[in-house]
C-alpha cells in the first residue's frame, strides 16, 4: 500500500519547506522538497493500493507533516492500575497526541523488573497496532531499592535486549537512596549497553506528621527542600555516570541549578554520554499555577512546578542545546487519587500544543513558532537517545511514523474528550494552538481527528 501526501509543509529537525511525500510498505519511499512531486511520482507503482491525501486546510493552507513524536517518559499504569490507565487507553492517547513511539516507566503492579514481563507487555501493545511501545525495566529488583540481581538474568547481547524491547532502566521517582547500590546498577547498565534514566528526586520533601498538606506544599521551606532534592539527584547522577561510564539520561529537569550542572557536564565530561529532558508543563506553568489549581491536589506534580526564573531558564536551555528532549511524563490518575494528592498530569494529548505555545512565548522570539526545533526536541533527539535510528526524521528509507498537524487551529482543552483515562490536566479549559489531525504508524493511519 502507498500513501501520497501532496500540497503540504515538510518539517523535521533540519527541513521546513513545501513538498510531497510518498510512503510504501511502511517506509518513506520518496521525498520531494519544493512541491514538484517528480520523485514521488517516479516512486509510485501502478500496482500499489494507493491513498492520495491533499494536505491542505479548508482555507487552502499547507498542513505540517512531521516525524511522529517519540516520548522518552510516560506512565501507562499497565499492568496493575486499570482505573488510571490501560495499555489500550494509553496507546490511544499517544496516537491522538501525535506519538509513534513511547518509553513507559516501570512503576506497574507487578513492577516491570523482568524481560518476560516487559516482552509480554510490549507484545500486547504491538498487537494493538497504534504505537511502538518500549517498557523501561527497573534499576532495582521489584522497584524496592534492595538489589540488582534481576539485571544479571537479562540477555547479554544488545541485539537480544532490543528484540525484547529493552532499551532503558529506571526506578522512576524512587531514586535509589543507597549510593553503592546505585553505582552497582549503573555499572551493570553500562555493561549491557542500556540507558539509565534518573528522576533526580533524592530525598524529596514530604509533609511532616500532622502538617496540613496544602500549607506544606505552598510553603517556601517545602519548595526549597524539593528544589534541593532535584539538585542533589542531578549532582549524584552525573558523578556516578562519570565513574561507571553508563549512558545517562536525566528526567524532567525543572531548576536553573540543575541545568547549570548539566551544561557544565556537557562541556567537561568526554568519557560519558549525558542527555536530559524537560516536560511541556514545566515549560509552560509555574508555582503560581500550582497554587491556583491546589498545590497539594490538582496542581501537584513531581518535580514541583517552579518559579518564573526557572521556567525561563528551561526555555533558554532548549535554545542553547543544554536540554535534549521534550518528554511528557504522562501520569494519569483517577479523579479520587488526584484529589487525594497523587502527583502528576495527563500530558500526551496536549504535549505538542503546550510545548509549541511555550517556546513561541520565549522572550525575543516574538511569537514565532520554530517547528524544526519542536521536531528536534520531540522526534529526532528522543529517537537518537534511545538508539532508534530508523525514525525521528523525514528521509527516504526511514519508518513512516508521521504526524499531520494544522498549526493554526486553536482548540480548548477538554479532558473529558481525552482518550486517556486520566483526566488530570493542569491546562483544562485553556486555549492552545496546533491540532493533531492524523498519526501514521509504519504507513498505516493509526489516528484521524474527527
């Protein structure tokens, strides 16, 4: 089967121009920048089952065709928490948000700490035919911070690990307190060639006995304690990364001090690979938004929403290359759990629009949307960090994981319309710009807006 997109705007990390694109058998078969269409025409076979898509809006504007997004950090809650999310609802949310690949964290029930469980969940997801789902494996057995024997039972060959869908290790927000155990896990990860994802919440602040939760989460002392927990986690992760030589990825950075540490590490550490991410909600929201939502309830997330100076530092970190990726940290919860203070936001279906609006509001950018930068941060770099060289850009021979977007459409965030079971969005009721119209997985239409 072939798909031919005409009259569109081709955008990836290096490309932004009018053109046409042809997909055959799940692969990008031809690309025609400039819109002349000759390469796409020559690549088409008369024997193909052919779908022709005129990619213009109703008023004649060319729509954006970009590589589908790659999420380095999501929580699908499956197995174990169907009231929050299932594999099916999570995958539906992902394609509705324009994602073709998702790395899911291991805080499931049971925790994803074996290749058997990881492969079983991955195969269930692949059977749905919506997204390419990769399960992160725990750093410590059972997600308990007690031992790393489960890593000794993994296949030793990188090709075997990738065949099982194993690309990364993480204990999610439960940073391993025991430094010796953390070093041991990172050494084993280095030997296996697996990415280590550190959430950098070392000794995070929690309410004391008898504290009123809302007062605690709104207090300057608690905000500073949580800030220092991240900074400590980043400092330790970089130091242990240097010692062990593992590939290190720092999740959801939120403070200007953390960015300074990463910026310096990237200048001076030549024997290790280090990358980091930021979330759309940390780019767009601040502690004032958390307070307005309820700092101990609807506005609660880990790491906490920070001040305006931190938010601006994150935007600058994207522009200067310190930050490598934008990841959702999609964390769906039931209404009852969220009201009771469960941390996290449902973010897959708002990520593109929220990140785009935040970047366009960066001082000095005067409302300009740099979609090449968005594609770099949400497609090319996340794919490269995971070692998935077959996706993330628009090039002949790459997987046809694509997303079609109308960049000018404004829409109101209505969580009741989310495909995710988690309706806990901090931007409910807000107007965002840029609508996902279609998501293509390996040449097949996996999602179409209606």
